C-alpha cells in the first residue's frame, strides 16, 4: 500500500498544517523564531494567509527563471524550451501564487521578484495585472561580471522587480553615502563629482522653487516660538514647502486626493486644519469658514497644484506642530506653507547596482560550498550580499520586519536576514518555503532505481534536505555538516562565518489534515504550531492540553479557551497578562463567539477555532483561480 497516492484536482480545498521537526536551532532566549517549511508553496501560502494576512513587510522571491533547461516543473512535468505553452504555463504558475502573496503584504509592504531576460517582460505585465495601482520599478543587478557564454551577448546582469504601494512617503529607505558608492562599484573621480552635482540639482528641483523659496523662515527660529522637537536638535531639522512644486506629479489632476484647502487663522498665524479633497470637476471655494481662511495649493500663475500629503496625513502633521506658515504674499491674502522634516544623510538608490560583493560566483556558489562542503547541492545560488542589499531597501528602518521567501532555494534569504540583524541588533523574522524538488537528472536516476517521491532515499536528494536546511543550520551555528567551523569572514561586519548568529530557527513539514477531524477538534495538536507562529513565534513553542478549560502562554503571547464555561476565569487571566496578543476561542456557536469577543480588549487578534481555519481554505476553490 505504500505506493497509493491521494490525488486532488487543483483548487479543491486542502487543509494544511505544520509538523515541526524534532531538532531546532535555539541560540537566543529573547529573539523570535525563523521558520523554514518543507512543502508545496501554493498550499503553504494558503496557510500563511490564515496566519499573517496583511502583516508581511517584504516578500522576496527568486522563482524559476523558465530558461527551458528543465529548471522547473508544472503538473509534475519538467517544461523544456520546445514547449509552445512554456511562457503561459509559467505565468499561470506564478499568478496563482502571487494572488495569495498579495493578501499577505502590509499596506506599506513590498514585493521583490528577481528574474532574468527569459520572463522579465511577461512578469512585469503580470505584476501590473495582479497588483493594479502599485508602483513597479526594475533594478539591474550585475551578478556575473565575467559574463555568461550566451549567443550574441555575454550577460552580466539580472533584474529585481519592485512592486511598491503608491503614496506620498517612500517605502524604499535611502542608504548611507559610503554604501551608495559601494553599491555602484568603482567609479572615476569625475563621475563621482558629476553624480554629487546631479544629486544636488535633483534635490533643489524636487523640493524648492527659487522664485518662491522661504529657506528657513527666520522668525520661526526665535526662542519664544515653540518647535515640535527639542530646540537643541534644530540643526537636525529643515523646513520644506508643503505644496508640490516640481514638474512631475505636482498637479491636481495627477494627485486628485491631494487638492484640498488648508484653513488658516490669520490672527494667530497658524494652519489650523486640513479640509477634504474635492472632485476634479468642482471649483475651489475661497469663502472663509468659521473665521478661517481657506488656502489652496495654487501657484502664482494660477496652476492648480497639490499638497505633499493627503488630508489625513497633513492633519497629523498639523496636530503635531510640524506645519507652519511662511511668507505672506504681497496682497496679504496668501501664504507659503512649510513643514518640518528631519535632514537626511542618505542617498537614493540608483537603478543599476554594480558591486563586487554581488558576484554570484564568489559570494554565492563558493560561499555555499564552504557552508555545505558540496558544490552540487544547489545550482546558481545568489550572492549573500546581493540579497542583503535588496532586503535592506525595505527593512533597513524596520527592525521587527516580517520577511517571506516562498521560493527559498538554498536559504540565502534567511542567512541575509540574520546578517542584517547582526548589523543593527534588529529582530527581523524570516519565513522560508521550499518544496524539496529533486533535480531532473537525479530524479531520473532515482526513478530508474525504483525510488519514488516520498521514499527517504528519493527525498534526501531534494533541495530542502540537501541545501535549504543544512545551509540555514550552518549559517546560524557557524558549523558545517561535519561539525567543523566554517572558514571565512563576512564583509562589512566584524564577524567570522564560524561565529554564526544569535538566532532561533525551527523546521517544519507541511502536512494535510482531515476536514471533519479538524471540525470535531481532533487535530488541535497539529494546528497549534501555526497558532504559535501567528502570535510571533517567541519563546519555546508550548504544547496545550485540550482537556483543560484554557491555556495562557505568557511567554508566547497567545491564549486558547477550550471550554466556554471557563470564560470568566479566562478573561481574568488575560487582564493580568497584557502581553497576550492572540486569543483563540474554541466554540461552534457564532453567537457565543460574538458575545465573548465583545468582552475582550479590542486590540486583541481573536479567532474562532475551528471555523476560521476551515473557512480560510474553503474559499480557495478552483473558481478563485480561473
């Protein structure tokens, strides 16, 4: 019976859960736990959607490049370059996963996909379709300075496509000047001087209009004028114009939600509040309201421009004291509006990265060989530093970021996350997903020898067991598969490979549960590891006893009510443990759940077991992916 396999059509509900491996890496008592999952990434994404919907800061993936060299499978078949539907199959494969990934991102979350020339254009169109209204930016990364032996051209680069939210605030943080120079490689002195001159000109054009500039309004610097920050920090702040003045995206029709009045109290010399934006076909009113004068973002030529922020964001700045009136117009009927912003010592990322640290041969293949002692474990791993620098664009100022990679490959993303944490002391958490695919040649050989998928002899040759897990273990512990210290030193940080990192990592297999058994409460032990992860994956993963009325896991930030008759005692425990963030209520009664939820603190993440778990996977039917 060992050869019997249960098959389901794509789109039929499956009910996945995580089964922890017995061994875990635990090198810190205070840090959260990274997760490395061995399983099909589509079903894993469905589970993660239940656990982390709208919570992921950065999704970084390096999917199959669809080169035609048997580098990926579709419906358990390798796709070669002669398949006339090769691109369509790849797009279908990616779309199903991106639709789920979309639900995982925070509002300010960023998706990053690395790709080469085979699918870069198709991918761009697909991202526009799946993420309408988001910004797309393509970065060129030189990862093979020697060039590949391709026909016509020696390719030295690949691409990273950034899918970012539209808004008035940048989600890509700048980088220190010395890192900016390193990221663009060695340059001639005149090139550096020209770039600095260009940067200065760009800043001047985007922030100021010389004919209307206030500079730093002198009267605002008087000692008696209150500031929204300590006066001794004045040299760290500067005033900028609140109305957009450049030629790009500064007009009303380009940002219709940013055309609204600011209400000014002329006597007090203050901006009091932000009004509401008006439709494009409505003319602005200049009539005073409650004694306040409306000020619209209209320049002296009569062009209808826009403010830098939407009304809600502008109001927060007004309430915080960051918005101030500047110079008064000659007729005394208008003012320049300024706002305080911290000076930055960072530079914007350029769209071409050329750094020796991004060489995939030296810092990818050779580094992986040091970690694993096996050059055949994984083909073409990314440079650790290329992945680090890519992640830093988003998570540099997010020390508690949640990062997801559902095409984990050799595990470079987790390694890079640990390296970033070591650089600044952050507690970023990473989730990796790898499906343990066996390379085409190895698979053919094993099948001929009678070893089938699922057999131990077959599975040990897959990516997860041969590369992903051992690489993560070696990176964190600093020891290779033989237990010997890994030789080498990291760039940009005083740390040897052998030092490892103070991080915690747990490994899981994706398993499938029976729906009826879940509904009857017979699968709680299989579901609980996922509940722990949803609450942050902190502390040692506990085990609850469903035979008890409830369980409150103080160190892990979650609690479970098994018997609703014990709700009052359960509520008392919650009130004395404010660190609890997630509560799971086991009940099959919607009304009981609603009544109990109403008595819980509003800021708690609350879920009804087992209804919410089952519903999450029922909605993922075939119709949703047609």
